[in-house]
């Protein structure tokens, strides 16, 4: 936005991006559970496998949408938008 203002171009007057959520506690909990296990084999149900192995959590879609929104606000994306409009 500062670059646009310096060059006399119209500027975006607000930023409305969703704050990214922090899911570190989810990962830390799983890692700690595995570290504390005394079992040689860990058995996972389908839901646990999907989360812990495939990294598909309940919040994954929200995280992807947030990342996509931030990517759309990068200078490269905004430059392409200006060229199209």
C-alpha cells in the first residue's frame, strides 16, 4: 500500500484478513502422547490416522482458506489484479 501511495496510485484503505489460527497445541499433544507411550506398536483408528499421518485435521480447510486469502494479498497477486481492472 505504501508503494502505491508513493506512486500516486489508488490505495487500499483497509486490510481485512483473518488472523491465522495456531494449531501447535494439537501437534504437540500428539507428539507427547507418542513419546510417552511404552508400547512398541501404536494402533490408530481411521480418524486418528487421517489427522496424525495424513495431516487432515478438522481445521485444515479453514487453514487453507486463510493461507489462500493471504496469498491473494501479495504484491504479485495485487499487481495482476490491477492489470486486469
